[in-house]
């Protein structure tokens, strides 16, 4: 039976939640930068470029191997990530006005009380308004400073909810300068994927459909993604 996917998607407004990959984008302070280099060949009429980048540059997803240090690590690289874990119903938790550095459990429960309960297999997206700080070169220095993140109890609460992925519009789901890194260690060792550096979150409703596909990188600890929101028209 033929299925008209184009007709199906025509019922939705599609929002691109990814930043453009280009030289000068903000990156984690200890990570290498993104480079887009000329790769044209003499007497070849085709135009080509070479990309040199860190796995965690730009809008990306962390594979469990990013924080799994022991056990069958070979099965936790991004090449083994099941794309279905980044496709589904998503929850947008808008914390634009939140001024503290850590998201605590009462904050999430209060959001649920005002909106709805997070369900099993949800993809949870945190919007700190940080995507508006994303700028090229020295203008983006505020993006890589003092970003907020989740604390241990809030991370464990979402784990118990059996969500399948979690995302943020900051450089990391753990706050800047975090020592124990509770969000990464809670989610990734339990095979819950983490997306970072998401964009354009302010236009999202509280619940929407989400799709993001990672590259199939052998022994990759992360991959760039093109993240898309599908909103009912």
C-alpha cells in the first residue's frame, strides 16, 4: 500500500530546531572548533569543501558512549543509536524566565501541575532562552558562560518517567562548571539520549511532534543532527 508522506506532512508547520554549522560558532571551552575548508581540485568543474569538526559541535546528540566508561561500550556508540529514540511526542518546558543555575525537582513538578504530566516515551526539551545568545565569533561569548542545567533529583525524576530523550538549548544539559555531571551520568548510562544546542524553541507549543536523525558514525560519541518540530497547523 502506498502512503502519501508529503500529504501527511502538509498538515504540520515544520520548525527547524538546529543551528547552522559555520565557522565561528560557539563550542564547549575544551572542544576543538568547527572548520569548513576549500577542497576544490584543479581542473575539476565541481565545487567541494571539507568539514573538520568536533563530534559535539553545533546542534548534536550525545550517544551513551559519551559517558559509559565500562561494560560493552562498543554497543553504545552513535552508530548503534536507534533513530526511533529521537522520533516521537515531545514536551517543551519553557524556562525562559528561570534565573537560577540548576533546575530542581519542584520546578518540573510545578510545570507539570500547570500544564500536564510528562509521559513514558516522551522527548523532553528544556528552553532556557539560551539559543538567543548563539552568535558567531566573539559576539557569542555569553553563550559559553554560566549556562543552566538539571540537578540530580530532576534528572532521576525524568528517568523514572521513562522518557526516551532529553534536549536543551545550552552547551550542556549539566550546568557550566558542574563537577558531578548528574544529568549526563543519569541519562546516558541508562541509554537515554541527550541533545544539546537546540534552536528556535520559543515558537513551540507545550507538546509537539519531534524528529531528529543522527549520522551513523563508527565509534562516535555524538553526532550532528537536523532537529525538526512538527506542529499542527
